[in-house]
């Protein structure tokens, strides 16, 4: 013993009163030797525990674990550490314990040296951890459920909005069909009005009556044009496009006649025809009249009333052009960009004239039906020019 | 699907017939290290880990599939088909004895013989049948499992999964043979100890040896007697052993009893 240090208790006493329970068992778990600390914890005397088996001191759950984990591990590894069991005291209480064991061979016998530690505090701490863990798992479950509910709600909303979109499309389709039907049915009463006007016109009328009859005639004609625009619109939108019947056309004469005829409808305004080039052309005369009358109507409405409106027919090698020009305010670029879409109206004009915004759309559709196109340019200096470019002849696809 | 990886299948030994060893609840195929070598000179020896145990692919653990022993039985038949040659002799410890029995009943003819080490057809007492446990004992086991797996953490998984090129990782782990994911261990414990396959035992026509320990908490003598009465083609051999793992504690006596059975059966 080094000088100056106190002498510790004997080894025997140190064993008996060690800070942990100490056991020696044979390989079947029978207790051969044990210390006072262990006996004290369980409330047994040394004699009561000698020759009893270690597993018999455990609760049933611990005994199963001892059989399925402890015993094979000890066989395979020769030692085992930090296994937690519940031990049953003499008075029936259970105490949580941690066990370490090591297998030793003395001569022909195998012995297990076991150290036992009471683990009350650790046990409580672990219980807290386990409770916290199950609380966390519970929360996770709730949060997962909430997320699932959210995803389902989202899916429902998505379904809802696509249903709404489909419903809106249905409504739009219905409205367009409705427009076609109503326009068609309006023609009959209008033709009655028009016919009756003619009948009345044959009799003797005073000046006021004659003026009124003139207004009836103009209003009826305007209503008829409106209806045929609406019908063309619905045909273009729903019926796969406007149909045309192409026939040989004396283009310049056709345009000159039309300009003369339409000029009468705009008293006080100048409508000038122009012709360039020569050659055969094909087109649907009715549709092209409609096209030109729409463009000329626009030019009269939006153009400078003091300036002439010029209508030019121009025959080129492959195509022919119909150009309608007027002076006046420039059409802004943003308006120009959407000019040929339905329901778009020129700037600064409210409900004057016949426009409900279908005219240029129909012009475009007629041009397309002729496999051509329409374009518009507008500048302050040169005024506004609409140019319809159509092929002179459409070749019938060769049959093979 | 890679069955070798899923079940960490290992093949050793040489012979015309194949012995397939399946471990029980708790540890892994290392349990066979003292017994299987006794057969390696005459048989092809296949050992593996049940999915969820040892170095099996924990990612393959499908709670629904392994909610009964039938899921494990399907795996066993796949292992036998892929790794077995010649006659197949199945050695199942504890719960795996029942897994082998279910696999056989699913596809009769696959196995030439069963050797059941400490089997139990049902663990919970029921009327005259003494399985050895009450329902609350199983609850108590689940609590014990829970507190013993506290030290297991998910970042140990790669080491447990075994990186063959880094064996030093495995060395540091104590108790590694019995470690696995705590949730899987609990589920497997519940499935094992609440299983009841008493009604299936009479369906096993294949010759079967029941290796019964003289003193076994998990599979008491009463259970061995049940098998003796119920197995159509069974042989019971009682080994003098205290505990549930005679293949570890008395490997010599266990091997001897098995060899006697195999000779009698002409295998």
C-alpha cells in the first residue's frame, strides 16, 4: 500500500457491498454466488436466492427476452452488455435493472459473471422519452392526416374548377347556338315588315308618311345585314367555317358595279373605284360583295367624312387584291393587333351604325374560305388601308 | 427482386440434398454457426435471415406482408426454389418451424423433411392447450423490447446492414446479432407470439422431427406433446437442455438427434 493513503476495506467486503449487484451463475443460469447489494435490492436473504435461477427473478416479458436475446447472444459473443430487465422483488414490487454479463471458463465448467445496476432514474427518463416519442408519432399521424385531407380538398377543388370550366364552355357554345337560331328566326318577321313596307309604298302617301316608310326600309335593311353577320359568325365559329362557291369573276367590272351600288347608300360621301392589271379570277361574288360592303361600311364609319374612300381591285400574276383605303385617325397598334377578332370595335365609336364587332371577323373568314388573307395598315400620313389578298385560282388537287 | 440480398442468403457445404436453416425470433442466422457446420460435408447448407432480422434488406419489410407468418412462408419457398438442389430438408427454429410448415402446406412436395427446433403452434394458453403464456405476458415482452431498443438508432442501420468492405464497423456493435429496427422487432414479436397454427399442424404430411428441450420456457413440454399427438408424420425427440436454443447450448446433442432422424428417413 503506498505510504500516506488510507487502507481500503477487504476485497470480500468490497465484493459484498459493491455499488452494483454481483452474481455468478452456471451456464443454465443457476445462481452460485451473489453479493449483499443484490440481495438487499430484491429483499431476499442470500440463502433464499442461492441455487435459484436468474430468469425466475424476472417478469415474464423479461424472461422471454432473456430466452430469445440474452441467452443466444451470450452463447455467440461470450459477453453481453446493457440489457434492461425488470426484476421482481420478494414483496412483489418490480425494479428496472441493467445487466452486463461475461462468460468465463474455469476448468471444465462455464460460469457467467453478471453485474446488476438499478436503473430507476434511467427507466423514468426512458419512459419520458417513449412517451414523447409516441406523442410525436401521434402528432405526425395527425399532420399526415391533415396533409391528406388537404390534398383531397385540393383534388376536389381541381375537379370543381375543371367542371366549372367545362360548364362555361357549354354555356358559351349554347349562347352561340342560340344566337344562330334567334338570328335565323328573326328573318321571317323582318321580311314581313319589309314586304308590308313595299305594299304601303304603292299607295298615296304624304311627306311625313313617305319619310317614315324610308326609315322603315333602311332600318329593315340594316337589321337584315346584322342578322346575316350573326349567322355567318355562328357558321364560322360552330359550323367549321364559311362556305364559298368559286366561280369565274370579271373582277374589275364586279368591283365597279358594287362601288356604284353602295355609293348610293352614302349620300354626300365619295366612293372611288380603281383597277390595276388584267386576267381571269375566281371567287364567290356574293361573299366578296359582303366582304367589300363590310370594309367600305367601316371606312365610311371611321374615315374622315371629308375625304374619299378608294376601292381598288388589283390583279397580279398569282393573286388578286381588294384594297379599301380611307383617311382619318390612325388605328392604334394594340387595336390593330386584334382587329379581326370577333366583338372588337374601332376606337372612339360607341354604338353608331351597325357595328357589333363582327364585320372584320367575317371579312377575315371569307378571305380564309377563299384560301387568302386580310391585313390592315394604319398611319397618320397615309391613312388606313385594308388589303384582302386572294389566289386567282385554286388548283384542284390532282387525283391519283 | 434479388432474393439473396433480401434475405442475406448464404450457401455453404456440399451434397446432393440441401438443408435450409431458418432462425427464430430474436437473432439471425448466426444462431446456426455451431450446428450447421456438422452437416456441411454431406449437404448443401443454406442459411438466411428473415426479412426484418439480421442483415436482411430492412427496406423489403412490408408491414402488410409480414403481418402473418404466411408472408415469411412465401419468402421461404422462393429461397428454396432459387438456392435448393436435390431433396430439401428444412430446419426451423421456434417460429420458423411454423413458417416451414406453412410453406410446405402451400406447395406440398417441395420439402422432403422438416426438423423443428423448439417449435410452438400457439404461445398463448387456450382452454386445455398450454402454450405457456397469457396475453399480458406478450404485452410485457413488447415493453421489454421497447426499452432494450432505445439504444438502437437509425444511423446504426448501415453498419448493421453490413458493409462487407468495412468489417470494422460491425465489430464495434455489441449485441449486433439481435439488433434490428425497433418497430420491426415489435411487430415481429406481436406476429410471432399471437400466431396460432394449431389447425395447420394436421395438414403437414411430410415427415417431421420435433426437437423438444427438456426445460424450455418458450416451447414447454405441453407444446411438444401437442405436436406428438397432432402431427400426421411426426417424431419427437427430447433433448436434455435448459433453454430455448439447444442448437447453441448443446449443438452436439442437437446434431446427433437430427442425424439419427435423417438416417431413419433415408435422407
